[in-house]
């Protein structure tokens, strides 16, 4: 069992709130994607979860219990920036991990290092950014941990290696490992994650299963008969998250019952009413960006 | 057993729905025959590089629809009994979705019922002519 | 858990050993170069030169004196004095040839048995060895602050408590410091032996000196730990500045004692405070009447005149206090 429960996590640095009142539940065996613009508080969330930064308030429970040092036997963490020792070789890092953790599969580690075309004898200072990420990933996945926390695990990697990391994540998922990862590669999150949460400016904006979000969230657009046809009803409709209007063209971001909203829009006199699917990137941008995406609306 | 499936994760259509449609197509076309074993959840997840729970959800829905059956420990299989019936139903399901989309699009473009029917008839004549 | 620290100290010890080896090689070179000058016994063989005039006498203090005069080099006058306890003095005067006027060369040479040779307290050997160990401790210095630069996520995700980890690191470093003291003791012995065979004795002071020799570098290391663990950057400045400050402060604390001037009193208080927590204050070595003494025989008063046992006690307490400070800071660090 390796579920994670984050309860009302808040972390402030002086007057600045990096994370505010965050509550997330990550079930056992789930692959959970954490999305958000830069500075949204994703890295801070990871650090507070793992006790590396002291949360101002709130708790994180692993399998219903607070984190203790021994918990780290079954938690592997890939931080956002490289924390390797420049003056040591890759092989020495492997040895360091072997000495620190009981369940470390050295053979698997060598396999993974070879997968990323890394030479064990190289000193870390001579590695590129992507190679350093690859080392951290290889070591983390060789840990055979029950929980994997990955902060941007594809930084600096070329597309082939990015796909390798994705394959590793999926493989671990088939073994029932709980994985929480943050990434700017929305395509990766779309494939691997079962559930996601979107953070912005330290707050939780959106959370849910990827499939459900895609099924529920749609764009309903149409062309109104005149510039001044009233649309007041939609701004208070709970099914509509946002309504953008550019002259006669109206675009509604719908979070539920797209069919119903489309019918209502037709009833309001709109022509050419369409329901458009949203992929995760669209959902993300619509959730995070301020309401100024009239650029998306084409001037007729 | 090898079936070729393509899913588009960047599409707005949930992946599990895409999987369901692809499997239904395969059954309808006879690529997946009655009693044939489907890839395991793990195998399909790894092959398509998607989350295994997504595959599991698709298999669960297909089982609810009566198209496949899962024997724990042995895997998932296309239902043998009523196979022809299943194949037809599967085909109808997929076709229905597409046809409905076409009708809605026509309506959205301002066509009336008669106009849409005319287009439909023309398409039928072209692609599915009456056999003499 | 302290695998990384093992690697670090292994590399540092290896470099240290190489430096000592190079220095020893240098000492060997010097030894060979002065070889001819050191054959004090040769002067005794002057007695066999034709025309040599030898006078032997016993001096009032019990030492035996031999005077040899030979016509060599326009006249050579050799005085050999042996004190019966193994100490020997040779004094040589050569008058130059008549052609270039009188050229005289005075000199005193140490012989195989050293001049002014008195047996040395064994404790001083280790005490001297402790000085380079201070430098070694400086190089190792501040491992926890080092981790803060870039590696906290690795360190804090190990399956041991923070205190446990810090303790392991510190123990590894202490072991290495002791190793460096052993290495430099060997180096010193070897460097001396090739010139002169020393004789050692053991006194009441010896064991206190041993203690101080071990404790002082460890206390120095602890000081760095206590002062810098809370720092993310700037550790290097502290490590660098500590040396000149720590060396000046003990002497400075002697100034302005008993002054009635307010500013001077403040100055004295501040400097005395610093001196009190400065490990080097208690590790003073002063020379007086040709003896190297850990105890100041110059009666400087205050902190600088404490007896050896007290010094050792203070250094141990200081070290523990600095370690405690370092550990407390370590508990608070955030990645």
C-alpha cells in the first residue's frame, strides 16, 4: 500500500505563499500528474511532502501515517535540479545508493544507465544537463521503490530518452507503484497519468481523472444572429466555466453536460453550434490562463 | 493475436473510449475472432505507452457491454457465444457515433432535415449501392 | 550513509600524504646537501694530521673538552666539548692563507649527536604533528554546509534521521583527522631522524600534550561545523577569515586590561570573548629560553597562562559546544 494524502498544505516564505491550503489524495498504485506554470508551487509541494522543507501548516500522510526516516526505504525521489556530486563518478553514485538503501537493484541500475547511453566511469562534472537527469532517473528506478516522486524527470533529455522515461513510468505503473510526477510535457502526462492536479500561484485550480476531465470539458461555440444578442444566462450557468464573446462569435468553456449547453445555446438563437473536444493542453491553458484568449476566436 | 491499435493521446477523446472503439472495430471486422484472447492489460499499456488503468477501464466497459469476458488469472477474451451478433453490434456502435456526428454537423451548418437526408441518400448510393 | 564523506576524506588524506612525502623528499635533499658539513667527527680526525697539537681537559661543569690545533688552511683551531650525556659541541675557526689577508671562518656545527641536545618530552612530538592537522581539519571543514550547496535532497531522502546522518559524517571526519595526526607524526619523526637521533622522555605533561594534540584539531573542525552549518553560501569566507582572526585574537586579548577608558573596555571585552571561544588560545606554543613550551613561561596572565589540564578541559568543552550548535543548525535546514 502506498497512498499519499496531502492535507491543507501551506508553505510561506515570509509574506510570499508558495503553496496555499493544498489538499490532494493520491490513491495507491495511481500515476498522478502535477501540472502548473513555472513558480506554481509544484517543487515546493514535493519538498514539503517529503519533509525537506518545513510546511507552515498542514500534513502529508503516507499510507495514513506521517513520514519517518525509515519511510525512505520505499520512496525514491528525483528532484528538479541536479543534486549529484560533481567530483564523483556515476559508478560512485551507484555505490553510494547501494550502501544507503537495502532494496537497490545494482544490475537493473546498470541496465538503465546503458539504456541512456551513460558510461559509469564518467565524472558528473563532465555530464550535460540531460545526462545528469538520466543518472538520477536510472538510480531512482533501480531502487524498486513503492512510491516514486519525480519532479520534471525529463529535463534536458532528447525526445528518444524522454520516451524511455515515459516507458519506465508505465512499466512501474503496471507493477502497482504509486507515481507522482510533474512535467511540462503535457503529452507525457496525457499518456501516463490517470489523475492530474493543476496548480497555479500556489493554489489548486483543478483536479480529477484525465479521462473524466476530457469527457466532461468541452468547448461549445456558435454564431449569434446579432452583435448584441444577450447572453447573460450563460455567465451564471454552473456548467459554464467561461464565456468569451467576440462580436457575433461566442465560445463557451463547458465543464459538464456539453450537450445540454449546446441545446441551450441553439435555443438562444445561435447558429452553427458545435461541440469541440479539449485535450489536456487545452484544459490546462483554459484553467490557468486569464480570460483573455480572444485570440483563439477567429474574426469572421 | 497481434492487433494494431492506434490511439491519439493528444485528442480530446478520452483514451479509454478510443480503445473501446478500436476493439469494437476489430471485432466487427473479424480481426479479433470469437474466443480470441486480447492482450493483457499490462502488455497493451506498455505497447501503446499508456496508463494500465486506462486499459483496465476500457476492458471493464467492454465486458459490461457483453463484448468480452475476463477470466481472472487467464486473461480477457472475445466472447465466443453470440459472436456474430456481437460483431454486428460492435460495428453498429461505431458507425452510429460517426453518423450522429455527421447529422449534428449538418444541423450546425444550417441544413434542414430534407437537405441532410438528400446528402445521406447520395452517400449511400455512392458507397453502399443496392445489390442487384 | 556517509559513503560520500569516506570518499572525500580518502582523497584528502591521500593528497595530504603525498604533500608530506614531497616535503620529506625535500628534507632528504637538504640532508644530503649538508652532509659534508655534518661530519663533525671529521674534525676529530684532525687530531691525526701531521703537526696537530691536541689538548684535552675537564671543565668545571663536568664536560670534557678537546682542543685541536693544526696548520691546515693557514691554521685551524677546533674545540670539541662533550657533556657526558650524549651532547656534543664542535667549534671550528679557520684562518685564511697569507696571500689574501686574514680570512677567518667561525662556526658551530652540530654533529651526529645534536648540539644543545637535551632529550625532548614525547608529548611535543604529537603537539607539533597537530599543527598541520589543523590545516587538514580546515580542508575537511564544514561538511554539512557543503551539502547545503546542492545536495540536500540526496542527504535528506536517506532512510536515517538527520542527526544520525550528521553524526556519521562527523565521526568519519574525526577518524580522518586522527589519521592525519598519525601521518604528520610519522613525517616529523622521519624528518628529524635523518638529521639527528632524538631521545624522548615521558613526563607528567606528556599525556596532557597528547590530549591537546588530538583535541585541538578536532575542536577546530567542530568550530567550523558550528559556525557554518546554518550558511548556504559564504562558508569559504568564514573558513578563510577564521585563521588570521583566531591567530591574532589571543594576543590582542592581552591589550587594554584594567583600562578605564570605556571604548577600550568594550574592545577588550569583545576580543576577550572571542579569545575565550578560540581553540588556538588554548593551543599556544611559545618559545622561552630556547625551549618550546606548551605552557607559557612568559606569565602572560589570563587565558594564556592556564595549566595544561585546564586547557584540555576547555578545548573539549568548546568542541562539544560547537558540535551541539552545528547539530542544532542542521536540524533546521530546509532544501
